[in-house]
C-alpha cells in the first residue's frame, strides 16, 4: 500500500478557519522513494498535497486548489522531522500555510475555487 500521509498527526488547534497540526515525518512515506537516495526530503509538491488534504479534512471540503499565489521553500523536511503545519483560511479564495520545526521549513499562499 502506498503511504502518502504520516500516521502520526496530532491536531493542536482547530476552528472553522484555522488548524495547527503536529506531524511526525515517517521515513517510509511514498514521497521519499527516489527523492533523493542519498538525502531524502519531502518534495514541494508533496507539501502542497498535504496542505490541501488537511485543509479539506479540518477546515473546508467544498473548496479546491486553484493555483499557487506564493510559496517559499526555506529548509528541507526530512525523515523523522517533527513539524508543525499551520493552515489558515484567509478568504473563500485564499489560504495560507506554514511548515515549521525549529525554524520555518516552507510557507505560502494557495488560491482556492469552489469544487464542481
């Protein structure tokens, strides 16, 4: 079975427009297969996928990805990292996110549109 999402996800804060999750990055995730053999890291596309997955699970499932307005990958997310993912719904058309450990790993803004 392909494992795309971490098994250890703890919801720390949750409201109708905000969620903060603590995620343990397990080394057996699908995203680490071949990315990269000598220095595995969680690819940017995986991080965006996780943001949208947890956004739909915890905040709104009637909105979908409509493009990236801004994103900055500052430090790699690697196996066994324990990170905090914060997602905020800024409006019906925009969400913001941040992956953080000791420092910010990545952050950005994603444009949204209604599903359908």
